[in-house]
C-alpha cells in the first residue's frame, strides 16, 4: 500500500519559508570545494561546512550524490529558520556519519553544551545504514524534519529512524521510517508539543512511533528536565504497519498527557495497536484523545487498545477512545484491555469493535461487548468484520466500502477532528464515519 508515501517537495519552495529580505541560497555538490563561495556555480563540498556557514533565513540546497552526514550546532530564529534541503530533482543519500558527529548518527542536531539548538528545517534526504540513529535531535526547539526516507539504522546494533531527546516543538511530517532495528520515530525525555503527522512508519523491529517521558533521564547539563511527561502531542494522519516483531506497540505512549491521536491508519502490527501506559514516564499516560483511527491487527498482534496499570496511584486516567475501528481476529485478544473499569479511568464509545474486552489489563478476555456495555462503556459501538468494513483488507485497502457499517456511525468530534486522513471534510453525510477514512 502506497497511499501516503511522502512526496519530496520542490526545494525551491524553501526560499519562501520564514526568510528575511537578505536570505541567501547556497549549494553543496560532490564536485564542489569548501573553499568555494557556495554559489550555484561554485558549490561547497560538505554538509558540515555548509551548516556551519549559513545565517538565519538562509537555505542550503544539496545536489545529487552520496554524502557524509553533519552535526548542526547553531540556530536559526523563529522568523528566519535555517534550511538544509535537497535540490530540485536531486537524489541525495547520506550514509556515513560526518567528521563532527558525536553519536555515530548521520544527521545530528545538538551543540553539546547543554543549551538548545533551535529553528532548522531538514527536508528531503535519504538517510540509510546509520551505525546508530538515522536523524538524531537532542536538546532542541522548533526543528522540522520532513520528506526524509530514514531506513536500516544500526543493522548490527540498535537504532531508531528519527530519534529525539529533550526536543520541544518538533514537527516530523511526511517522512518514511522503515527497517530500523529499534523504533521508527522515538520522541523522548520530557519535551512537549511534538507534531508527528503524515509519516509512514513500517517494518521497524519495535514501535512505529514511541513516546516516552523518561522520568529517569537527565539533561546532559546535569539538571532534571521537567517532570517525566510529554504533553500536548499531535499524532495524526500517519500510516503505521508491520512493526513490533521484537515488541513495542504501533503507537507507544509512556507518560504522555493531554495529547490527540487521530486519523491514523495502523495495520498488521505484531504487538499492540496503541498503548497508553506508564513505565519510565512519571505516571501513566492520561487525558489523551484517541479519535477516528483505523486499527487492524496482525494475526499474532496483541490488544488493539492497551491501557495497563502500574499497580499504584500513578495509573493512566481520563483517556477517551471514540470513532475508532478496533479490529483483530486473534481469539485470545480483543478490542480494549484496561486495568480498571472505575469511573474516570476510560471513556469509550462509537467504535467498531470485536466481541472481546479485558478488564484485568489484558491478562485474559473477561467481557463480551454486551457485558462491556453493562459496565458503562461503548453504548453506541458495534461489532463488524473486515470484509464488511473495508474495500479490500487482503490488499490493505482500508477505505470504507459501500454499505460499510462504519458509515455515519460515529459522533461529532469537532474541533478535534474536522477531516480524515486524506483531507476529506467530516462529516460528508448525516454523521461522522468511524475510522480514519470518511466516505466521500
């Protein structure tokens, strides 16, 4: 399935992004020289020299070829970010660390002093076969990574496609992260306001998208950073499949609060679909909105929605699950597993489900839908099959088929959800459709 494969934007568009009247465009080519002036006729040769030379608002365009990576240690500004992008029509492969890299990753954004690097855009690169992580952000603010294909990180060790630590306000959009030995995308270390949208994350050994507040981790400057919680995340319009062979949910949220997970297509993953929990986070993920997603589990997958407890007062609370397709054919797993049915733990309704639920945190199936409804959950939800719901589940065509019971069966979730995964306005008829697709 190639529905949302990222299209690399024309790098010339970078000239319009937040620049100033004096912003300049520079070039890098394998045939260039770092003693040149970086012009289109006299390009530089290395990414490291380029990122160390430009001013806020400037753009670096990289021509076709294979390059060593770089370490970005300086900042742009909010009004004038710095940009590192592939040139129009170019094919750029980064497959070895640069000479200044400190973590054996390929593109690193960190100055090493404990202060933030801010306001960069990295756009359009293939980043492959890193000894560690593909793209590696640490102690940053307002960094955008988009249209990159990051794959096969750490083939003989453990590595993530796009890794973030202590990184606030990142935007990760329209990337493809695949075949990495750990996670596809990993947002960690008590940093708020991540936006993760429009990515394809697949065939990673662990989670497709992993978020962890990491109460135990400390900033390299030696001070505790925030509170072990990631807050105010937006995770939307992603396609996440064939992850978790080594464990790790398609979407993992450890210590994530007040966030929204919407319009994601999540299929054929081998652990859970989405887990809201607390292990190294300061407490269990709480007050999150899981809205209008489509989950179809692999035959060996676990619970679709997994909300386990820690056995203490720091358990997850206040999570809301609405308008989702929660489908699995595995008979000893089901739609939702939660550690408690006490008031305030979970609100769940208007979902398409299977007839299996757990009230003991996933240890076993304890309830049918009717019994689950008797506990106060999913009063308006319904049971269906993949063949009745989707155009062709055998070929991963998870758009709703004509006559699907998910059509017009949802509830209005505006302003949190106003369109579907491909931008179709909701609702199209009398009510919201359930799942990530709205039938036009």
